[in-house]
C-alpha cells in the first residue's frame, strides 16, 4: 500500500502543478483521487459551489453536501444510495474540501492520509492559480500598483518553490530513499523556504511510549537555537491536542503513522506577522510529508517482516515459493532454472553440545555465506530449522548449477568462529530443474529427495534428482 500511495501522490503532484487554471486543477484532482481509491463519487467543494465532480452528473446540486459534517463516515446520495464518505479540507483559510465516496468499503487510514496529502497539495495549487489569475486580471485593468503586483508575483513564486520542494521529497520517498534521508530533506526543505528559522522533527522513541527525541534538525543562518527540550515540549503540545499549536516564535503540528500520533513537526523562528500564512502552509504541508514518509516506512517494514526469516533475514518459505512460481510461469523451456535444497548435516550435534544460541549464530553465519557466493539474480531462503533453498536463475546449463552447488558446499564447510569457539558443519545439497508442467511443490520435493540421497550416500556433497528416487527407499533427516 505504501509504495502504491506514494507513486499516486507523485503523479498527482506533477499533474496538479501543470494545471493551467483553477477549473482544470479541480477536474484533475477528482479524477486522480477516484483512480487512486476506486471511489465512485468525488467532488471539490468550496464557497457554496461544486468546482468539479465525478459520479454525480454534469451539474450536481451543492445542496447535496450542505450539512455534511467533516467527520461523517457515511452519507446517502439521491439515486445512488448509502455510501462511505471521507472529507478533507484544502487549507485553513477557506471552506474548500475534497470529498470521496464509495459503496463497497470504508476508506482505510492509509487512504485517508493519502487523500489529505492530495487535498493539501490541491489547496496550495488552487491558491497559487487564483493568485495568478488575479495578477493577470489586475495587469489587464492596470489598476494595481507596481509594488502590489511584485508582491503577488513573489507569492506565486514562493508557492511554486513550495510545490517543487514537496514534489522532490515525494519522489525521494517513492524511490525508497532511507527514512533518515527523507526526514532530513523535510526539515531542510522547510528551513530553505522560510530562511531564518529552525525546523525539527520530534518522534516517539522506539519502545518508550512517552519518550520523545529530535530525529531531524535544520538550523538557518541567524535562526534561534532552541534546545532539544524546548522543541520536544512544542511537539508534545501539538501531539496532545492532535492539531497545530503555537507559542510565541514556536509552532508545531502532529505527525502520524496511520491514525496514531507518532511525533511533531516544529518550526522555531521570529514572530514575523507578515509571514504567518507561509508558516501555516509549511507547517501543514511538511507535517503531512513527514506522516506519509513514516507511514510508508512502517508499512514497508511490516511487509519485509512478513516475507523474511526473523533469525537470518533471508526470504522465508512464502516469499521463496512466490519467486519460484513466477519462474515456472515465465520459463516454459526446461533447465532454465535450478532449485538447490540443502540441509546442515551436523546441526543437531551443535545444538545439543553448544546450545541453541550457538546454533542460531551458526544459522546466521550460513545465511551470510550463502548470500556471499550467489549471484545477484539468485535467491536464497531459509525454509525452517536447518534447511535452506536456493533458486538459481537464469541457468545456462547444468554445469552452472553444479558449480554454484559446489561453491555453497565449500563456503559452508569452512570453520565458523562463534563466541570464541571454532564450529564446523557441512551441508548436503539436492538439485532439481524446472520442466514444462512442473509445480512448485514438485520442484521442491525433487530437490528434497536428491538432498536426502546425498546425505545418505555421501554427506557433504550434492546430487541431482533422478526419477528412480521416487521409487527408491525413503530417507529422513536425523
């Protein structure tokens, strides 16, 4: 979900910033929002008018939205029926809203967070477009003084810089840039836009629900230098209120992971009354960016944990099976891939004599050595216990599978140094090759049979699967 929503937001940013007028920006917004969430109804509403809509006919009655609370989760549209609904303000200075509705399921926290980001960007873009339209009108009428026109142009240029900065951050997050770098780009970008300020991201400490720490800090030249405690206190006030909070030269907004408050984005600077609007825009927009980045990183971490072995970090059985299934579906010709199934021959003795902690360290060491001898296109996985598997792909011939299998055996046979002890083990490897009509289960079973034949006849070697192994004596690991 995180990678997809970040991509949708990046495309949304680009499309909105290319819109030539307010009406076009509103139309693009409802189209992109419905595509991103598979909603049946969408509308941009403000000033008692419907700026653009989808799913409600050509000219929907604004009364359809009169009295609909911002917190409402369901509503009923005439001719359509009951629907789940989510509403997001475009900015703090107008009553503009982005509304989405669909019939089949309610909106998730991640979708609402993405839509809130879309709404913020749309609000900024609409404000800039209206400024541009006003500037053009005033120039035609030649009634605006030169300094006022210059101020409008500077305001427009500043908002364009703001949108470009947000777009750059969004692209970095979409490319899975390390979270720390993304968070630093958020505080850097906000500081550059406001110049003489200090910007900070304050986040909850891992494992300590009440602890807060300054995760990223950027100081401008001539900016005040509040200490960490001052920044943490400002963030805590915004977190406790779950809304923006200001105190003198400090202003903060909460940042979220999904629906949970995860920290605060803080700006500290001179209380310049002429820049309050810019401060509000930066607080809201960059707070949203921090929330999106944190949610994305949290989701990616959860996906990684679901598909990787917690002890070794290798792909687990589920992810390995998916990769093998794709290989079988994409490669109909025989011997385009090989599956190596390996078992540690002396692992039980290590566990029994040296303890399970040493056994765990040995498994981690085996995983590291597997990763070190394989090609970047191959995949190693831990299937459970002391059993591992390797998908060798692409494969130019059986000799290549033999070579990689021998490299795996040689790497594992080298002594391991664990907690001051020298620990030795070895592996037996079975090899099977893909064939037309093969299933994942058949490929794994054939490699498993070949591995047990190697273990039985000559431990520490590899064997290829042969059809006669199906009818031969069964072997079971010791």
